[in-house]
């Protein structure tokens, strides 16, 4: 089930549609990861949330990245879900619009999964995509 996702940055007081959505499972896992990271981070590297980006790699050319963010950069788009800030790298905006981020666990693996409606092709393992 996808919960409410809101964009924090933008024109003051005006809500816009978020550039991507985050499921409840993903938000719950991100909150858990952030709490664990807060207890182990040095004072000068306390994360404020997560950064989503896109890098050139893999068989199909592009792959999503997810890292801890310790600062908001000037042109980052900010999406908030259940108190978790997800900063979107401006270089990733055109490829991430409409994407849903989920967290899936099964007996063999656990991972964040990005369902991207803009992808024209993906590799066999699902790690990379093309637009």
C-alpha cells in the first residue's frame, strides 16, 4: 500500500505532486536504517535522510543509487514520507518522475526496488534500465 508522499521544497505553502512515491514498507525500512545510522555516526556526519540518484552503469546504461544524505544541496528536490526526508539528485529528476520505491524481503534477499514507468528496457537481473 502506498502512503501519502509530499514534496517539502517548492513554492511556500503550495503542495505539488511528488516526483516519485515511496511505499509504507520502504519508509519503514528507511526509518529503521536511519535510526541505526544515527547511533553510529560521528557528530559531523549525522545523516538528515537519504539521497536518491542515477548513475551510468550496468548492461542497460542507468541504475538508481540510494545513499545516506548529511546535507541538502541547493537544487535537491525533497520528498518526505512518514518523517523521512528523501533528497532527489537534480540529475536524476527526468528519469525518476513517476517511479515507485518499495522495500521487499523474502527468504533469500531483501532490497529496495524501484518501479520506473519511464524505463524502455531493463537488463535480465533488473539492476539497470534505459530510458
